[in-house]
C-alpha cells in the first residue's frame, strides 16, 4: 500500500498521547522505542489494519464551499495543506470540474483507510466516518438534482452495506468533539456538546429530506 504523508496527523496524536503517558524515563533508547510503538499503533489505526479500527459507523456530508472542483483538484490542495491527500472518501461533481452528479472515488475508499475530513478534535469521526463532499457552496446555491440523486443512492448503498443508521448520516457541522479512549483495547469516544465550527455542508443542503429519501429507498430494497 502506498503511504502518504501523515506526519502532521501523527505529530498531533503524539501530543495527545503524551498527556497520558507513563512517568518519564531517562533512557533515551526506551523512549525512542516507545515512540516507535505509538506511531506504529496509530499507523495501524489510520490505515484501519487494527481490528478495533475496522468498519464504518458514520457518513459525514461536506460541501466544497466553491463552485468548481473535482477529486484531483481537492487532492492537490489537501496535499499542500498537509491533510495527506484528498481528505474525503468520495466527491460528487456539479458539472464544473467533473460531470454533474459524477461520483469520484478517492484513494481513501479504495484503500479503506481513515479520512482527514474533520479536525483532530473529532478524530473518531475520521476513523469511522465516510467523508462525502459535494462540489458547490450550499450557503449560496443549491445542489443540483443530479448531485442529490447520486448522494441519496450512495448513502443508501453505504448505509445498507455497513449497517449505518440514518441518524449517523450527519453534516460536517453536526460532528461532535470527542476524546478517543483506547485503554481497553477498543476505540471509544466521549463526545461533548461542542461541534465542529463550520457552516459546512451549507444551509441549502437539506439533510432531513435526504435522510427521508434514503429511508424510502431502503424500504424498497
């Protein structure tokens, strides 16, 4: 599997882990070994090799906040930003950069690895959340009918395949902050009432209506 630069992610996670580390050891060799073990542990979680990191529990919807774009453009921009490449698992085009309603599958989905589509304050939703981005600024415009059709079909298929409940189909701005806890060999999170500070996926993307349409399609399947 081709590794991409996730140095920033590991650096932030190492800071988090240092808060719960055991008392300092002056033996630099042991400290180096501990850091290697920590990085390996998080590498296995990031690439979803660890058993406790496998599977999907959420679908997180985003908009690009711009009128143009596609998976390649976002991949290049996200690489420059230090996100380790395209942050999302899927991108749905609006006709400006890719075909209207076209679903582009990113490397994260092809390789079944975690996303980087929400901040490390909500890292649990990067590990277990499928990130879908629709091209457009839905605070100013509406998604196209083709985009909505593709989104509803994609959510329907994913929620059925991975048993994701509709209440776990959420917008970026619905993602809660959560502190991950792996002390018992599992990955759990204690969520706060604070959510991501963003208007994404935009006021004109009606998630309630989308969930209803998905529910109707699931009944027919």
